[in-house]
C-alpha cells in the first residue's frame, strides 16, 4: 500500500502548508483588527490634515508625521534602492566567486546591525558635524538600512531567471549588459518589486534609527534641514504615554501606517502591470 | 514616490531612457564598473560602521579586554560590564525564531506558490508583506498584552508535553526567552514567505511537469524537485530573516524580561544585545558606560559573523548531501 | 507613464522644499526627559498659540539623552528628571564654554504598584519593606515587615515577583535614590543611577512594560510614575515618610515634599526624596529644564527667557489638569530671579 501512504503524505503535507499560510495571514488580520478596534475612533479627517494637539484637546492629527514619513521614505529609497539593486546585479551577473562571497557576507552582517546602531552611526556621521538634527540624516539612516535587503533580494530574483533565457539572448548576439537589461531584469520584474516593497515596508515601521537623526517635530518641517515628525516615532512616543487619548492615537497611527504601505504597494504593482501590458 | 524609482530601474528602458541605460546596453565594461562600485559601497559603509564602533569603544576595551565577552556582571553604577548573558540571549532567541519561522514561512510559501490560485496568492502575499511594516513597538505591545497572556494560558499544555526537559522547567512569568522567540518568529516570517514564494514561482514549469509525468505526487514534486531548485533563494531569505532577528530591539525587550542572567530554561527571563543597547543608550552617561554599550554593538557584529559562517557551513553540507 | 511620475515627483519635491518658515520665525529644538513630555508639549503648544512666531519643538528622548544632546549642541536646551552632576557640568563647560542652569518645572512621584490576588486596597509599605523586597531579602508577601504595617489585610504566603524598569530612566533614578537614602545596604550594594544592577526581578521596558508585567504576573510588585498609575487607574501603595506617617502619593503630598525643603540651593540641584515634615510623600522629585547660561542667538535667548517667565506664571496653572504637581510658591519666586542669569 505504498501509494496510499504517499497519498496520505501528499494530503497531510499540502494541508499543513495551508495551515502555515492561514497562521501568517491570520496574524496580520488580527493585528489590523486590533489596531482598528483600539484606534478606529481617532480616524477622522483631522488625523490627516491637522497638527498634533496636547493631551486633553480633541481634534488633533498627525498630518506632519504623514508627510514626514513620506519624505523620509522617498529619500531612503533614492539612496538604498539604486545602490542595493545595482549591487545585486553585480552579484548575480558579474561577480567572481570569492569577492561575491565577501560582499554577500558583509551584506548579511550589515542587515544584522540593530537599527538603533544604524541611527547612532548616522548621528555621528551627519548630525554631530552639522550640529543639528535633520530630515536628511533620518533619510540616510533608513537608506543605509535598505541596502542589504535590496542587494539580497535583487540577487535572489535575478538568479532565479532561468539560464536558458540568458543563453537565448546571448545566442542572438546581445552583449551581456544588453541581455541583463532587456531580458533578465524584465523577467525578474515581479520579484524585484516584491523585494523593494518588502524593504520599504520594513523601514517604514522603524523608530530607533530616527530618534537621533530626524528627531521629531510637533510642527511642520519645511525643507530637508530641519527635524521632522515621522509616524513610527509618533506611535512610539504616544504608545508609551500615560494618557488613553494618546494611546488611542498611537493605535490609529499604526493602522494608517499599514494602510499607507499597502497603498504604495498596490499602486506600484498596478503601474507595473499596466506598463507590462502596454509593452507587450 | 518609491514606485517611480522602482519602475525606472526594473522595467525595460523606455524611449527616454537616460544616457546611463544606453551606455549600459552597449557596454559590458561600464555596467561592470557601475555595479561593482555599488557592491563596493556596501563594503565601505560596513567598514566605516565597524571603524566607528571600534573607535568609540576604546575605553571599555582597554579596561576589560577579552573578559568583556565571558563575564556576566552588568553594573552601570560600579562600572563593571560583561556581555555573556546578552550573547546567550541573542543566540537563543534567534535560534528559537528560526526554528519556528522557517517551517512556517517555507510552508506558507509553498502553499502560495504551488497550490493557491494566482489571484488569491497575490492577495494573500500582499497582506503578509504588510506584516513587515508593523512598527516593532506595536509588536512589542501586542506581545505583552496579547501573546504573554496566551502563553500563560498555554503553559500547562507546554509543560505536559515538554516539561521533562530542563528547557521547560522552573517558574514561568509570561515574559521569557520563549516569548521573545515567538514574537521574533512572527516578525521574520514575512521575509521568508514573500522571497521564497517568488523564488519558487520562478522555478521553470518543465521541472515540475517532468516529475509529475514520472508519477510523483504533488508534494513529492514540490519537495524533491521544486524546493531543491529554489534552495539558494530560500536560503537567502532565511539569512535575511536571521539578520533581522539578531538586530531586533523594541519587540524583544517588551517580552524577554530583561534580566542579564543565563538560565537553562526557556521559561525564564533573559536579555539580548540589541535590547540592552536600545534600553540603556539614551540614558547612559560617561565614556566607560557608553563605550560598553557600543562595544556590545561590536560584539553583536562579531556574533553575526560567526553565526552566518556556521549557517553557511550547514547549508553547504546539506546541499552536498542532497546532491549525492 | 514614467514621465508623468517624474512630473508628480518634481512637483512633490518642490512642494516639500518651499517651506512656511519666514524670517521672523524662531525655531527652538529641545530634548530630554520622557516623564514631563505631555506637560511640555501642552505648554509649548499653548505658548505657540499665544506667540505664533515662536516654535519650541520638544522631544522625549530620555533624560540622559537630553544631557548628551545639550552638551553636543544639537539642541538649544535640554531637560532631565535628575540634575546634572559636577562631572557633566564640567564637561558642558569644556565643550560649550558656558554653564548649565537648572530650572525646576513640575514635580512627580514614583509609587509602588502590585498585583496580589485577593488584595484590592492600598497596602502600606515601610521603607524597610521596600528595601527588603527590592534587595531580595523579603521574598514572601506574608513577611512580618509587611503584615505588621497592614493590620486587617490578609496577605498570602506567596513568593514576591519583583518588576523593575529595564530601560535607563529618571523614574528608576528617583526610586533608587530613595532606596539609597533609607537603606545603607542598598547604597553600598546597588547604588543609584538611571540603570542599576538589580539584585532581583524582571525588567519591563517603560511604564508600559512594567505595568503590563505586573498586570499579568500574580504576586508581583513594581514601581511606576504617579501620573501613569493615576491615568491608568492602577492600585498603588502608601509609603511611610520620615515623620512616620503612611502617605498616599497625591499632587498635594508631592508639592508638600518640595515645600519642606527649607534651604533650596542656588542652582536648584536638589533631591527631595525622603524629605522631612508632615504630609510629605517621600518618593517625590523635581524635573528640570537644562538651559545654557549663554545663548548666542538673541531671538532664541529672548524666546527662551520669555517662555520661562510665562511657564512660572500662567504655565503652572495648567499642571493639575494633566496630573502633575505644581511647584511651591517660594521655588517659583526664586526661579523668576534666576532667569536673569541667562546671558
């Protein structure tokens, strides 16, 4: 009855993978539900348009933190993604084995550095010499944090492109660089976007590297040279405060942060699929 | 905003492709140099980081030498600092996180890539990636207000099954090394799932069809053909996950109990390197104390080198076994 | 498509860089203690409403952080729950060429809080009991030291689980400062600092972590800020003061502790734990603003001096609504005089 045993193993293992998925998705839904349940009442239009108010005054929002987070993420992406992506191209397409090994190893090391240490690093590198906190230094700290995941994920996805595809293009006389740009990268497109979104999601929720760099701000922060508020820092400050009102706002800010990341994610993928079909 | 830079890079260059892309298309050398520069950047950043950590930890390094690594007293008042309990806590919580996170993550990745219909799979992956964006302070708060009570409720069951081992003995207060491991495993799962899923999806269909044609079941095809094919990418995702768990602060410190002592039981409280840095850095004053915290950062760096090395050896040996 | 995104991007970048800051705006950054953050954010907000050209941005990065940042010159002034010590003051003098002036702003207290199944009322704690518990010498709730002080309450014979703060904090500083004053053994064995080497217990991160652990652990005891206990409706104990009375922490009994200080030093650097006198809650403390004695920018100097004057008059009236204890009158009068020292 070997085949029955195999059938049972097949069924059991496949259902187990379903259970794993359910657990992961369930956790996320639980967190979303929890945030919404505890912070939903603070989600008014004020939240998106007003500055924070002190304890005991209603009608405050986190508009400056929303904009601040957007600015920081923009800056971080401009630093982290190009460097990480091109570094990943190097590892996947050009790297000699021993040097690639060193780069890969270093990437894993940098990725394991606690976020607060990255913050201290950016603090000594930019804030101390400049003598003041700034949006710029916060963006840099987040950008440095993005590089390892960008390198690792783009290498993984570029490598996953089957050799046959490359060989096809090379056989048609394309240079290596041309093959990469016209064949390999488009083939790995979906994965590359996944990597970037995951990366963005990860740094969007970081508090520790911002405390000593972009600091925070109760007011609007014009330009790049002043301290700026950011959602995770506001969440942190409010969540540990004694007041029920602020705690509620912290939960709703958490909910908004997740929705923000979700929106970026969906938009990126929609743009991508539109482009993809137009080209085809 | 992020989307724009993404689409520019990852998609095929359009009509108004910049000069850079045009040169890249024609010149292998230029492409090589540019990508190499980026790869070198990460070495430079890391070197600079290590240099900063080394420079700023001179005072405790001179005072304690290697004994910093093997002593267990952490006394800011008396100026006595030893890193051993933190090293232990970091290693154990990360190991626990991987122990729970890898099967969960790879299992879900298999389901999403091989079994679920594309539309549903894409939707669910969206949600799972969102899990990576939850700020760690929220993980921490949920950890202490939701997970810890749940573990307290589960304690008798865990004891009934595993209570005979020293790892599950002694009193249980809820906050513990075990709780930290569970929170970390939840935090690293999105990295494993979403990267592994993409890598599995990228495995050519012919591979599967071949095995299925030979009469293998779906599971056998997946486990014996698809997974080995995607192994490298999955390992990459696990390395990312490991790194994240080694460096996590806020979520760990909320549930680990923060006691700088080594207990053999996972039910007992502990402490991790990243957690103590985040806890004490903002309030630390004086060169010795601040230096000791920065030296802990250096120790974590060294620890990461060792753990990554060991993990690579492990991967290498299993891969060889698989090949033979 | 790409082009459109670029245009949107450029527009966004332009919108972000064109700021609202005009020439007369005075932007002041400050950082430090977490405990007074809600009060300070209220004050700075009110002050901004009154004088729209002055923006004071205060962030709670911790007392030690406040001292470090003001010394590094990255903020215009700092704030701390513990006064700067002589070494830190000298460090500031060396790096910035001026002195730091301490200005008490409000007062707070630290209270023992506990979770004992079956016990709902306020327990009485003697100094000996608190020191014994936190040194790990009193390990059971029915220890004579505790039962003697709590006639009529049936304490269980269970092991005490101690919970303390794991992050460095001013709250811890006040707590161990008190324990050092009332117990020789504590002073020599553990000492006082924002983080110490605890003889026993679990560490919780922040007030949140401590209260969470206490809530979920039967027979536990820990300490949190009074304001946190009040706002979150936690039960907390009475502590025996130097005059032998068991006093519950309240805004009045905290202000009384400061009023009991007969000889306030010129620089306001003073610990008021275990203060003498009747009706005094013994684990009370000031929190301070750390202001450099020389401020180069005349606009900032004026704004800071004006703010201090306002805070000591109108500002003090707002404290009780947020559960902070206000400063006693003599201290206020003395501070108003000290404002002139800012050059």
